[in-house]
């Protein structure tokens, strides 16, 4: 599974407005609604917040990967967002989160979303990628960096 199969340019937020986990997840679900990927964002928002109660999806190194499932989808979709200031995501390493990659899978999905989570996690282990995204000027540049780095993986 390649990143360009699950992440479209219109689902990249170059500069998050939200200042905490709740605001960021809300902003990202609203992006899906505005792009007509989902009809309503309330159920998805609730699902994502329920997942966060189990433990933060802030995985460390300034990265968070909130994830959940939705009855509205037939394929996995992703929203990527950057926070230049960083937000408190209750991460494992207590560092502020600058990179949020939300993964939403169809309700009946089994293993595909796990592959997506693993690929994104591996992608963001690269410090040069994280630094490049922080320096990127706009959505186009961020999207290009993500696709270029992803193309290095088989």
C-alpha cells in the first residue's frame, strides 16, 4: 500500500489551527467533511476520541497517528496535518506533536488499516522527512515530500 493510495493532496493541512488533541482531531474530521469524503463528522470524531481514551496515539518523535473506523467508507483514507507550534497530544515521550496522520478505515476492514498504520509509522521514523515537512512552505511541498519518501519503500 502506497501513501498516494490513501492520502490525497486536498487532505493535507499545512498549518493546523487547533492547539490541543481535541481541537486537532475535530479540525481533521471537518476536513474530511468539507472534502465530501464523509457526510457527517460527529460520529467519526466520537470514534477517534474513544480510541484516544484507550491511550494516546501520540507515538513519540513529534508524531501522532489517531485512527478509527467508519461505516461511511469503502477504502482507507488519511488526513495529514502539520502544526508548526506543536500541540499537546499526551504523547508517550511528552514532546509536542508537529505531525498528525489520521487513518480512517472502513468498518469491515481487518488487516489493511494495520498495514497503513505500520507504513506511516515507518515513514515518520525518518528524521530528515520530519525536518523537511517542518520547513516546507505549503501543502504542495508537504505532499511532495511525503510521496517522495514513501516511494523509497517497496
